[in-house]
C-alpha cells in the first residue's frame, strides 16, 4: 500500500511538474534598460518557460524557481545583429568570393550551423541574414535551427539579394557569371521586380534586400519603386545595400525601410532619412579588427596604418553625423570573412566596439543592438527589451559592461534565448 502510494504520488508529482513551465529567478547587479536607455542596479527577473513574467527590484523568488545570482555581471536584452551572412565564409583574397561560393550547398549549411552557434555564444540571440546565401539556403537554415533546436540565434532572412544586372559586382570575368545566378536575383524592369518580390515572399523570406548600386550599375527608379510597393503591400520591409550617396538617396525616396553601409552619405540624405524614419545600419569595424583586416590584405607598416586611419575616420564621421541628424541607428556587422585570429561570433559583436570608438555613449551603443534593431526587424513586441511579456532573451557579460566595455563585450558569462540557458 505504501509502495502504491508513493508510485501514485510520483506520477502526480511528475505530471504537475511537466505542465508547469520552468521558472528562472535572475538577480542582476547591473542591468541595461533599452527603453529608458540607462543602466539600473539590483534588478530581479522572473522567467517562466520562454517568457519574462516580471522585472523589478526586490521581487520575491517563487519557491520552485531556479535561482541564478549573477554577482557583478551585467545583463542586457539579447543582442541583435541586423546584417549577417552566415552562409558564406570568404577569405580576403581577390578570388575570395568565387572560392567561397563554390563550396557545395550542404557544406555551406554545415558551416553556417557552426557560425550560428558561435554567434549565439557571443551574445547574439537574433540575427538578420541578408543574402549571399545561395538560392534560399538561409530559409532552410532558419527552418533547420528551429526544427532541430540546434544552438543558434533566431533568424530573420532575406533570400537572394535583388540586384541590377551583374549582381553586386562591378566587373566579373565571364567564367565567374555562375556567381550572379547562384547568389542573386537579377531584376530586369519593374514588372520583373514585382514578380521577384512575390516569389521571395512565397519562398518564406522576412525581408527584401536590394543592391542599389554596384561600381557601375544601379537599380532604375521604377524598379526600386515597384519592389518597395509590392513588399510593403505584403507587410514585408525592404532594406538597401547602398554605398554611394546618390543611390542611397534614390532608395530612401522610393520608401525603403533601411540603408545598409551608407559609407558616403551626405548631410542632405541623412536629413531625409531622419525625416522619413529610414534607419541606417553602419557596418563598421573597430581599430583592433581593422588592424587584423589590413594585415590579412597584406598591407604593411605605414601604408596599412594610413589606410586604416582613413577608413576609421570616415566611419566615425558618418556615424556621428547620422546620430546628430536623428537617423535611427541599427547595429549590423556584415562580418563574413575568414580572417586568422577572429571567431565568427566575436567578429560580429565587434561592430559595437566600433560605435563606442566613434564616441557614442555605451547605453546608446546597446540601444542600436537591442531596441532599435528589434524595431527595424519588426519584432520589438517579442525581443529587444527586458520587460513583462517579452521573450526571455538575455545576454550576460562578465563584469561591468558600462565601465569596461572593450573587455566585457567579449567576455560572455551566459546567454539565455527563449528561456533556455547557454552554455
Ligand atoms: Zn553585407
């Protein structure tokens, strides 16, 4: 009888345990509030299953909740990278892209799963992958990450980049034209542009990425207009690769939601972006990563130093002008290279250091990678803020991220995504 009782008890106990979502009670000495854009001290968070159910100071820990006391670590909303290329790993050589694109699709997928894991472990709980992913390998990757519950960030994907004839390149040798068909969707006229957008949406993309300009070709005004109209009718945002000021301006006037890179944006284009609420994704690099890149290209001594200084000056100047004008800034790394000494996840998070080096205050740098990015990706009702009802996406940095940014940024203590604790 006693035996039966305990078996019965065990059955009841385990079923009730299984029904109740797991609770985590987190004590954070330092906490970044992305809406107020400030650091707070001594905050508690209660997570139930994949959601945050309470945030505040002096919360009472439920009896069955697992306590995670983070000591002196800093908690932020899970970081977001709005510009990744998980399906390409390109050496900085002349034929880098060609070689990387010849990697078979199944190998690219395998490699991308590794990069996804590396990104998550570096603190990124969401990334937006924007092309150079073959023909919709990004959609497959997104599905596989979800299905297999492989460690990786939440994915927002674009499918192949919509581009003018010639893809994203100035000049290609005829032998390399396989690249264009494999990696891009070339648009020929407004009708074709509309068809391309609808086809992408049918294939399951979350965002349309367009290449506004190569070295010598641009999308025509009626093409970009057709792309934006069609995508917006289907509630899908559009973001534009634009390195020149004129083509960025054309894209903004056509109504795109964001500009990627925008290395040479003029004050007047920035004013227009601020007025229309068009965001900028400055895909910049820090001095440290810049040094490794310059070395990888093979530039040495003073030549390399001058080149790097010039590039950094341009990045910092354009970012500060954009911020001053009131352009919404969204963090994005554009990290796709195979550079000795840099790991994919850390190489991506480095972009935040570049913003800090430009003189942007640390809380604002974090806002670029949390609240602003979540808004740009259309998921700010799920992530980007630590408050009741949001997905439990948290990045935990060892030490004081505000006071010791360059070190703490790369010292991840723990990542929580959808309520799951990593590592
Ligand atoms: Zn890119």
